[in-house]
């Protein structure tokens, strides 16, 4: 089905429309052989709270962004190569239902669909795209994936020392290795996590020790431990000492998203042939 859609006029129009919705803030998405497989709104678990995000599934990438005006304008575009993606279904828990993890080497996060059927549709289409992409490219998926960050509101005290209470002065930080919410003293070390960055990243003391032990096993030669001091940087909201690359919301974006009613996701393919036939017929009659 995807192969037949590659050269369709309808596919080209859809991709152009997505580009227009992101405007100059987004990167070009039209490439030879790229197909828009589906689109819809998912609730993404961000650092501070769940937030609505518009997702676009292509046959080789997953794109999402903030909703400014539904179906008309989006910003803060994120592009994830599907060859790096691994999905992991989440069990329903309280208000968080119909969710799954999107894992990559550089970042991982949870998303939630409105219904169980929508979750099944999204996961099936993404898995199929990943399977086809890896088969055609011959590439292997990454063996390690970034940790999913624990949301701020799930940790009133440091998850490492179990003592420090978070306040305006004692700010929250996240370990880039395990995703735990930790205090400044418990995350005063940095370590290079190759899948995420070439620069040393903040890690908790426990992960730092484990990473050094692993490095010693792989390379027994003497190593100078990383003791780069970590600079505490307050985020815009004042409730955390470091920021997540996915904590990308604006209050105006959130209000705009909240005003929109829920639309079911749309996946292209089955109706494509009929649409093209109708379009072709209408052109002939003009």
C-alpha cells in the first residue's frame, strides 16, 4: 500500500500541507519516496504534565509539534527517524490509559491515545513502518534507549537520597541515564552518554558509579573520572533545575489545544485509490 502511495498526488498535497502548518519554524518534509501514513492528536507525557501534541507518521520519520491552531498551525517541530524507534505498550493505570512508550537512543517518552482502538491503530501502523524501513535499509535498531523521565509531580523528594524535599530553592533535576528526579548534590556528576550527546550529561551518583564500573570493565586502562561541576539552571516555570527537550509548551498553545474537540486519527491508504479516481474523473469532466 505504501509503495503505491509514494508517487500519488494526494500524498504530495498532504505533505505540503503539513509543511505549511509548521511554516518557517519547521524543516522541509518533502523527500523522494516519503509517504504520509497517518496523523492525529496524542497526549504526550511531558515533564510537568500531559499535553496534547499533533503527530504525523511518515514511512521513515515520526513528526510532532505543539498545537497553535488545530489543523492550521503547529510549532516546535520534532522529527524522529523511525529506524531508531522502539515501541513498548503501557498498562492502563488510573487516569493514564491507552498509552505506550516511544523509545530512541536520544530521548524516550510516553504518549496516550483517546481510546484503546486508536492506540492499537497507532502502534500497528508505526510498527509496520519500522519493520518495512529496517527491512529495506538493512539497518539494525539501536540496542540502548534513553530513559523516560519521571514527571516532576511524581517526586516530592529526591529519588536518590530519599531526604531532600523539593522547594523553590531545592530544585528538581533529572538523571539522563535512569530518568529519576534527583536533587543537586545527588546529581553533581556528568558522564558522556554516547547515544544522547557527545558532551557530558547530568547523571545521579548511583548511575555515575555504575557507568564508571562498566567503563572500567570495557577499558581497564586508568581513566580520569569526570568531575565537571554541574551548573544549576532554573527553568522558566521555576520548578526545576534542568529542562527536558520535550518540555516545549507555551500557555497559549495549551489554551488553543484545549479548545479543540477530539478528532479520531486518520491513516491513509485504503481510500487512496478511490480518491485518486474521483479526482481524475473530476478533472476530465471540467
